[in-house]
């Protein structure tokens, strides 16, 4: 989902094929993961990840950034994010709670400003996709900050939405732009 391939989207479908419970754009899922330990066993870890797409009855999507070990540190890499990237594949089973959370977009038709940084864009993507699909006339402004163009999540998706919807205004801000990121 990004140029450095550190972010991957996982599409979750129900085992029984029944429609999934809906959610409010911006909410998250809670996962209970059995993460392998160095001793050969597993440790149970509970983590929450924002849903990164509008509600669909047949799947949920979460977009997860692999968290590496900090350079020059004894702090280990992100255990749950690396577990997803290294062990979850098509056909894997996950223990997931129903969507929840109090951070979500209202359903009014008032203009909305969404602000996200880095991987924190995921709940904004859910809100944005929902607004553009269900409130076609609602004015939406997205301010998205990252260090540089290599960290843009779903860049082509955002560009397609911006060109297809005149009511969607995309502003990308770089804090440490690469030479090719600077406007001339």
C-alpha cells in the first residue's frame, strides 16, 4: 500500500459466509493473536487496528504498517504488526471482536475536514470512502501528512478519488521531502 512496502492491507471475510456486522466509518477491530515466542511457544497479544475502508457486508479491511526495530535500540520490532506481515496469509483464521470505538464520522451533510498522519490515515480512509460513496454531494477535505512521498499510503487510490470527485479536496504535506517531492 506504500512505496516502501511496509504497509499491507488485510481483507477479512467471515468463516460462515454470513454478512458481517456493519460499522461506523472510523471504528476499529480488536484482534486476539497467538504470537510465537523465542522459546517456541506462543503468547497471547490483544491489539486494535482501525478499519480502513467503508462498510461492506462481505469483508472488513485493515491496513497495517510493519514496525521495525528502532535503529540502535534494544526495543524489539512491533510484535503484532510483524505477526500479521509474516504469518497471516489467505486462509488464516483470526480471532476478532465486532467493530467498536467512539471515533467515527457523523452522517450529516455538513462539510468535513479529515486530518491524518502516516499510518494514522486508516480511519480517515474509512470515513473518506464512505462519504464519497454515500454522500456524493458532501464536501470533504483531507489533509494528510507524511515525511515524504515514499510513505504515502494508497497514493493512487487517493489520486483517483480526487480526480473523480470535485467535492473532494486532497492536500498532502511532507515534513522531510525528498528532492523529487519539492515543488519547483
